[in-house]
C-alpha cells in the first residue's frame, strides 16, 4: 500500500495537518483479526473482525441516504441487546445488490456464529450461544458490484483462527489499515477518563476519504470502550456527540449509502450503575467520547481525497445553531471556495457568494469575515487596512481558518472541510481501477 509501517507507528511521526498518531493498547473484552481475502488484486488486508467474547452492548447511527447498502439493512434488523462480532470488508459496498447481497450477509453471519462457537470450545470449553443475529457488518467500496460472497466465506475460518485476544498499537493499526479504501492514512484515536473513581478506556478507528458529507453519520467509524454502559445510554451518548463531530465535516458534499458509526461497550470495567447521561458521574466519559469522535472526524477531512488544505469554518453570532450550520456547510461544500483554497487565491468574494446562497438571513451591515486573524470584511465593509498580500501568504498554510460573524444572535457552529485539487479529480475519475 506504499505505507512505511515503522514510520507510521512512530509516536513522533507528524502529519502536516493532524499531528501525532496515538498508541492504542489492550482493551478488555475486545479481540481483533485482520486478513487478506483477496478482494483486491494485492495482498493487503481487506477483511477485519472485531470479536467480543462475552458479547458487547452497542449502538449505531446510520446513513440517512434513501438508498442504503445491504449491510445497513441487515444491521437495522438485528435487535439483540448484545453483539458478538463486527465484520468489515473493503473493496465492495454491498449496495444496490438487492436480495442476493442481503442473503450473502445472512449466510456469512450463520457461518461466523457457528465458527465462533467452535473457537470458544477450543479456547475454554464454555461456549456461548451465539446467534447469526448477533453479528453485524460494515461494508465499504464500489457500489453496484456483486458482493464477493465466496471469497469472504472461504476466508472466514482463517479470520477466526487469527483472532488476537490481546491488542497493541500494531494490531489496532493493522485493523485500521484493513478498513481503508482510498484513504492514505489509517485513522485511530483514544482517550482515557474516569467514571467515578474508575479508569475507563475509549478507543476508535475510522475510514473515509471521499463521499464524505454528514447526514446522521458519515463514513465508517467504530468506537470501543470497557465501560459498563447500557445500549440506551450508548445510543443517547452517540447521537448527542455526532452532532459537532462527524456531522460537522464534509469533503465533497456527498453522503454514502454505507455510512455508519458504532460504539461497543464490553462492560469489563465496573463503576456502578448509571441511569442517564445527565449524571455528573458520566460527564468526563461524555467529553472524552466527543474528543475521540472529533479526532477521527478531523483525520478523515485531513486525509480527504487529494486534499492539500484542512479548512476550519467558524460561524458565530448567528440567530440559531441550525442557521450557523447551514451557512458553514454552504461555504464548505462550494466547489468555487474549495478550488480557490487549493489555488491559494484570496478570493473572498466566493465566501460572500456562499453565505448569500445559504438563504439564511444575515445582518449585512455588521457582517465580518476573517481568514485566520486577518480582517477582510468588518461590519459590512472591506476592512480599512485589508492587505491582499498578507491574506495570500496566509493561504499558503496547510491549515486554513475562515471566521464569519453574521451578527444576528449569539449561536455558533464549526464545520471542517478540505480543498479541491486536480488530484481529487484524478482519484475519482478512475476510482474503480
């Protein structure tokens, strides 16, 4: 894949837009396997399993696209309180594959559940009863191609045999590499916090580089914790924290058929019962979960297809948060803004255009726009000391900040996006090859 594994895993390795990789280690109750099922024509990992020996509580948010992949349909039908395995394949989205694609997952789930029971017998002679309905799937890749059932089925025994019960940064990174498509870097994040006096871990991996625009959930992201949290609490925490993380990013304005974010709780760390997310006891966990999700979301934008700029768009002093969000995404999803950013052209008129087309009322006489700390528009007029040379020099940075005050209220929202380069066109012009 052209990635230097040793350099990649160095904690001192710097990404020009996102900083250090984090060193994920062991988390109780999670086991991982990652292999090549030959879904690509290269010997890269493309089939990944997360296995929860004693089951895991879980919650997910899914794409709001009206055309959903068969794995999303399958996952939505599974109502079990505990999940025993998540299986992720790349190269094939299993979208627009109809009943055949759905039944392929059912057959794989049946095979996986039986093989996991056999594995448990080998390991400790005390197998759980695992139902196919306790297996869920993540699929990513090309839409409309026949799902590679036989290849995946054939490699399930090896996948299960290679399960690693103890993790380290290499195993986590191998899994993150295994779920990549056009990504150039794996996405990993971690936080440690306390619930009461008990130490808790929150780990996460994600993939995504193109077809990225929020609509409940964007791309694939999987979060793991050893906290003892119910399905209901996990659902509420996840739904709350995707709002300003994964639902605040856009690479190209396109929402996938396969988007999903899932969180799994192994319940291995005991900290006393929590009844609702407003309890003081869970506040630090709530904040740490948000940090993990935001870290992963930003890494997706930073690794956007062909991206040379990481762009932060801050909208402030808006009448409502929703209006701030609409303005921010109007700017973020404008091809004209994106190409200006790529060309390092201080064409702030395109920001004006994007604000105007959002159809959100603004106070034009008090509108202010900054690039970083550089004033461009101040209270509805070009700033007296505006210097285009300074702005042009600022735009040479890999991290760009656009600050807009619309002066209609006191609400705000931040969106993260990327520029459009010629490389983006090249990647997507021959995506399938």
